[in-house]
C-alpha cells in the first residue's frame, strides 16, 4: 500500500463506543464488527458513501453559491485535483468504516472538451480508484452516468427529441458501464434526472417513452456483451427538475418496465426524499417494490416536509427508519443493494469534522432501526395481527377468491343464502401505533 497524504489528520478511525458514550466522534449503535445471525453488522447494512454529495458538494442551493471549500480542491490541473480528491474520499471511507461507495461518471473525472477526452479522463481516474479499492478493501456499490447537468441534456437524454443527444447519452452510459464493471460494481443505476417534459405542446409523449425503453434495452444488451453481472436499478424521482418525470414513483416505474418487457432486468433504488416528493411515505415505496420482487437498494436520506424540493438531508428519524426496516427485512433484504448515503451537509456545516458527524448520525440511526426491526419481527405481534386480520382468506370461500375459483355468481349466492351482512371488524390502528412505539423505547 502506498503512503498517501493525510487529508483528515486530526480524525481517527471512528470507533464503536456504545449508547452511553458521550464522545461525539464515535458510533453509539453501529458496531460494524458485531455478529448477528452469522453476519457482521457491516455485512447486513452495506453502507455506501455518495461521492457527489460528500466530495463534490459545495453547500450551494437554489438561492446562493457554495459555502464549503475543501483543501484538496486546490490546484490548476483538473486531473491532479480529481486524484487528490479521490485520495481524500477513500481516507474518509476508511475512517467512517463504510464498506462501499457510489459515483456518477462526472463526479470523479472532469468532463473534457470532447467525449473522447472525457473518456480518457475517466479511464485515468478509474485506474486510480481501482488501486485505492485494492489498497483499502472498499468496494463499489454502484456507478451511474450524469445525464442531466450538461446543457446538452436540457431536454432529456434518452427522451431527447434530438437523436444526436440520444446517441451521445448512449455513448456516455456505455463508458460508465465499462467503468462500473472495471471497478467491480455490484449494481448500475439509471436516474432520469431530466427524462420528462415541461409542456405537451412540444412533446410526443408516446415516442419519448418508446425511446427511453429502447435505451434501457440497449443497456441490457451491452451488459451481456461485456459480461456485466451487476443488478440494474431504476431510481424514481418526481417533479424535480422536470415537472412531469417519467420515473415519478415505483408504481409508475413498474408499469413502464412491464409495458416494455424490462421487468426481468431492473429493480428499484428507492430514495426517501423522492418518496415524499411523490406524496408517498418511504415505507410505501419499499412495499410497492417488494410486493413485486423488485426491491433493489436504498438511497438513505430524508427531505424537509416544509420545503417542496429535494433537500437530501441525513435521516435520523428512528421511527421512520424502523418502519422501513421492518418492510425491508420482511422482503428478505436488499440483495446486492445497500444503504447509500445520498445526503449532503447543510449549507452552514462547513468544517471537515461535520462530514463525519453527519454520517455517524445516519449510520447510527439505520443500525438502531435495523436492530429494533429485528425485535419487532421476532416478537411476532404485528405479524400475528396481520395474519389474524386476513385469516378469512386462508380457507373456505376466501381461499377460493385468492385461488381464482370464486366468481361473482358464486359469491352472490353465498351472500344471499348464508353470509348476509358483514360484521364490522376494528382495524385497531391506535393500538398498533402504541404497540409499535413501545419497541422504540
């Protein structure tokens, strides 16, 4: 392992010290080495650091420029800065004890004056990242391509009305997939940042949907050509930045995938903040994906319910996360996915230390939620309530309904001759909310 410059010399590797610890730079609930059911907590959680927020974020928002200035951003040569930045990132990954990281292609390597130059830049940085991964043991959870920042994508990438832009996007994704495979990425994400429309006056909706599907089919074909075995993920997001996003939520994503015969190739990367922007809860989106066997990965953040845009905050709401964890564990987990901290520091949080505090808070909250959720499921009271509530479908005419043997005629006859008027049965929502809250204390 090469000796590299220390970018966080005053901060040691974050240790687990337990819930009674008063040390700010320590884990209270996340003990990566704790063994649960034969796996370490690190293996269960599969935490990942989002390169774009943690190492490209500047604190900028729609109302003002950046406030965060990092020492590794100094220099005149963009590639040298990119390598130095990546050294800082991997030092952070190690010290925060995260086993994975994620990136967009333009996060890690500067965009050149041509696609060829951009590709050369990316190849050099990927080689550097591969060396760092080998030295540290950090793995790539997923990669993706930035098809939304450059002005060429102002009207979308694969849904752009100009075929030239579609071709450019395809070429860029090809290279990003190559980079992801080279780095051993376990997934590849498609996030349609501008795949949508502002007005139907200039939009052929059906044609754009067809083009998006064609693009994804090309990606599936290319993955087979290069032997990429990772899971493809769709990340739904409504409203921002396009008024009508084609990947609005999980349900609309499922409809799209099935319409175009893509459901066998894709799962969903669900983000908490995106769920709330779509008017759903985080757990709702998880349940919709899990019900169809399409739950893939999680972007771990939250939004501010009083703001109507994507604030990408670190989520420390243990109750919300426990509800989500119950659904995730019931679904059998995330497979090759993980919990990626797609979250950024608040604009006034400008110290290097703040980057650690933010991730410690998020990792502790998720780890605590995981442990509580396991207690909820082990106790069995919630599951038993659900089983009892739907017990009428386990036998008799209820079982016939689920198996497809019942008909309108048979059910009408049953109600008229035997069943009569149904009796009201309480849903006991308040009791269940109280029961759930008891697990949190």
